[in-house]
C-alpha cells in the first residue's frame, strides 16, 4: 500500500492550559481531496501549522509526504503547496511579478513553469495587473498559482474560499479537481458545510477534536440517527415550537424560509402534518430530503 500523503497519530497542541488540537489521528491518501470541516476556532489552522512545521506539536506524531513534522520541516515545505486564508500577496507587484517572486522562493527559474501555473488557473488576462487591483476571486486564483508553481504533490489550502462569492467558490473547486486529475493530493480546511460535499472524504472538527472522518455519504449514514425533512408551515416560529415537541422529532431548526427536522426512522410525513395541523397551523410542505453535512455536523456536535 502506498504511503499516505499525511499521517497523524494523537497530534496535540496546547497553548498553556488551552488545548487547541486534542489527540487528532487521521490519514490523507495520495490522490485524495480531503476536507477538514469545522467552525472558526475548531483547530483546523493549528493542525495545518503543525503539519507544515510552523508550530511544534505538544504531543503526538505526524508525517507529511513521509517526512517527520518535527525533524524535517524544510523538506516538507519544499514539496508542499500552501495557500493561507489571507492570500499572502504583494499588492504593489503585478500578478506575474508575484508569481515570479514565489517561484524564486521555491528555486523555480523556468519561465515555462510560471506560464503553466498561469494557464492552469486562468490568469492570462490579468497577469500584468497589480495584485491590489484584482477582485478577490482573481486574487484567490493568483494565490493558488503561487502555491502550485513548483508543482507540489500535496496542496494544503487553509480556508481558501473564505469571503469569496458562490460563483468564484465553485470555480475554485473546479481548479482543485483539475489539479487532482493531475495527481495532486489536496487537504482543504473550510467552514462552509456545502463545500465539504465536493471532497472524497471529510473530517469534522469541533473544539480541537476530530469527531469523525469518512466519505460524505458514509458520514450521513453513520452520524444521523434518522430521517431529514424540509417543512414549510405558517406561522414559522410557531411551527418550529410544535416540531420541537412532536413525538419522534430529534431536532428541529430554521433553514432560511422553512424548517429542517431530523426524526427517528419510524416517523412519517403524515405524523408531522398531523402535529402541525393539530395546533391550527397552515402546512404547505412536508418532504423527506437528502441530509446535508450541516445535519451531520449538528448531530456530531450534539454528542
């Protein structure tokens, strides 16, 4: 079996009395796109900094591309592409000049390598513009280009789509898939639940602990105790109160302009309609739906 691109066992980081990452163990297999999902402050970035050798673990072990994160940090950084949350670009330089600078950091002097990165992420039309003048979606592409100019086999992307509009987010994930098709392994942190659906496997973090890691389908099957329902009833808040107290309803909450309920498996749509209509509410829709990773996260976080 091929050596994993990333491997951790009981990886832990403490800052005084605060444990930011608590005995995390997982593997990222070569060629995978793995999402590391969790809210801000859950320990995702701290995990990445340990993997890159920027923070020394308080306990546990980890390796990246076969190199120990404590002893071989320079070898790791030379072989990994890293894109931080804040897009570390030089605003006064053009896109091409930024790319040239980062290529030099990695020892890449071949202009063809720079052009390949430009072509891959679609930067050709803005490569001569100053980074400061680029919209955030283009800055995001430029940051990715700087992370792949040395042709790494592993990409570590820390919340790369934070603050980016949905269209740009979708386009960015298309780029990640294109890189994966070329054999690049991607480890991506995000707090967007819908983005994790794009990944081969997903790890769910909360308060420094890795609650689960598996395929999105397996997580939904494993973590959810029952069925998911979309409910449209009026008045909305009264309907929420009714659902929260209805037999068989494990959790109910607002989901935009409607309600989402998780119930035990024996509950039927007619049961939910009966409970709502019994309180004089107008019911427009009760439909069983495919659960989301947000449902999974809420179920795991409730444990």
